[in-house]
């Protein structure tokens, strides 16, 4: 059971990236030993920044981050850095420790069993699927058996079985845990408190209760603030009306008018900043490439992974306009590899001449991380139209300074929204989507599902999110396991 000992405390912590990107503004909260806390907030609100401040990878611009000196900390990151993809499994786990661990092989076997991943220790990290890499990231934190476990989007790329194992593991975890995730059902299974980051006020509110209780508390608070502001707005307008009426009467009445204006100003200050945190992206349409006729895609041969080996299979997949195909199968069977081979038109895949492909990769490698958001968006348009581009981007909450930010500096969720903006501007004839809900705020997901449901070109989708897929018209399913 949690005790009352505080092992982590933020006192008036502020943080900004350069002078143009403030993230946190005098944030204070504390974490007690043995608790399991969710960090909630919109993409770019600073959730991963909080982890960076806890691990001392980042330094606060003001305030103080107190971490108990006697505790060990381990973080399960969202993605494996590109410079680690050439490491073997053994080298990857050895990097988790500051000193060489000589008897690490049995430890690796035990931890891989915990995350249900069997693999040789000399296999390169880059050869694993997205789901398998998610398990490796989780295992890299768990192998350290930390007092404080930090998990950054741990369910991304995990299939239903993988999420089930992780949920059980966290329910049984005896130590302290901080989790960033957009998966509401997963979070509700083990959370006993929430840190809520507001992307506009840059403050953090602390709540006690399971995930669903807290979201209800937040909604009730927003409703109360809205009601208070509506009442204040009435009083402000009444004071202004009276002030205007008295001002025309001259003499003593001008003083009354002045007091009425002062009262209106005081009431303005009482208004609560409406949390725009709950903003969702606007409904959108992905336009289809014009004049598409006949067969758009033909796949006659694929490779599936069986016992860590690629095995060739002859198949027959054809897609025409307005046909939606779902590719299914467990982690590691080769779904992402299949999508990549289709996009690259390698052996066995033919895309009709002139068809434009919109490819959403789960690792965002179709984006150039050195590009600014502005350049990344404008370059995919047939005819550059800045006004139209900015209008589309605003619908995905991409405005202001974000336009001049480099893709590499964005949060994973913001990269996802940039990728969707590009698809709208590209107007593809064939849409290839690999886990498009990873990293995306759960509030945006029904809107994305609706857009894909209405897409009139040919579409191939890979997703482990049953709720998401259930909202999209699927005309055909292809199960790689069968």
C-alpha cells in the first residue's frame, strides 16, 4: 500500500525551449511512494518534458525539482532513438546500466519473458517490428527494477494481448509509477491519481481517483467555470450599459459611469481562463486524387515472419477506389514490413501508374525531422497555397510558432497531427496507414476515424485499436497469421 512519504516534488517549476516556446509556468505537485499516477494533457502540453526534468535530462528555468536521493529511476521511452537501432538486444539492455553487468543474459531472458517476447540476444534492434520495439522499451525500464518507473506511451504498437500483459504487470507493480498514455481503459485499470497539464495556462492540477473519476471531475470543473464566466459576462455587460447611459447625462453621473466601468474591469479580472485544453481537431476530409479508374493496387506476394524468419507467401490482393482493406496479425508477423513493401513497390506489389500514395508511418520516417512544419506542409501541395495550407493546419491545432518549429522538436503527438495535415494537402489516391492512432490524443481519434471512414480512394489500414477500427468502413480483412 502507498505510504505518505513524498519521493518527488515540483516547486514552482518553469521550463521553456528557447525564449519562444514556454512549456511549464510555476508548476507545483508531489508524488508519494507506491502511487500510480497518470499524466494527462494535450499533445505538446509538456508531459514528456516532466519526465525529462525528473530524470535530469532537462533543467528547470525556474523553481526546484526535488527527487529523493535514495530512489532509482528508469524510463520507458516512446521510441527507440535512431542511433540505437544498430545495437544488438544484449547491447541495448547493457546500455540501461551505468556499469557493465556481467551476468546480464539470464536477466534479459527473465525480463523478455515478462513482456512476452522471445528473441536471440544477438539480433539487431532495428529488425524488430514496432510492437516488438514497444516491448523492448518497456523491458529496458523494468530490467532496472526501479523505485520510480516512468512510462511514456507504453501501449503504442502493443496488440490486445500485449496491453493485457502490461496492465496486469502495472496492477501488481509494488513501487511508484508515472504513466503518460492516451488509452483511457488501460489507464483506468491501475491509476489512483492524475496530473493534468493545461497546454494554454501551462499549469498542472493534481487529482485523486481513478482515470474515469478524474475526467468526470475535470468536466464538472470546466462546466462550473463556464457557468461562472457566463454569469460574469452578463454582469459586465450590464455595468457597461449603465456606464454608457450615465456618461451621456453629464455632471455627477459621469462619476457613477466611471465607477461602473471600474466595476466591469474588476469583473473581467474575476473571469476564469477557460481551459482550451479540451480543444479537439476540427472534422476534416482527406480529398481523393481525381480521375482514378480501374485497379489501383495489386499484391501477389508477401513475406510473413515465422520463428524469426521471413517466409514467402503467394496471395491475391487488389484494390480499386473506395475500397478499404484492414491488415491484421499479432506483433512481429510483418504488417509494417508489408505496408513498406507496398509503398516502395517492391517485388509482388504494383501500384497503377500516376497514383499518388499517402503513407502514414508509425515512426514518422516519411517526415524530414530537419524541416520546419511550414516547409514540410507546403512542399506536399501540387500548387503551393499558403493561405489554404495554414487553414488546414489550424484545423489540426498547428498554428503560430509551431509553424516555424523543426519537425524533430515536436512531441510525437504533434508529429502525428502534421502527418495527417500532409495527407489532407497531398490528396492521395492510395492511403497507407500504419497505426495512425499511436501518440494521438484520444479526443481526436473519433474525428480521425470519421475522416478515414469517408475516404473515397483506396485505403490499407493497420491498427491494434479495436474501438478505432470499429468506426471505419472496412470492405475486406487480410489476416497475416492465417
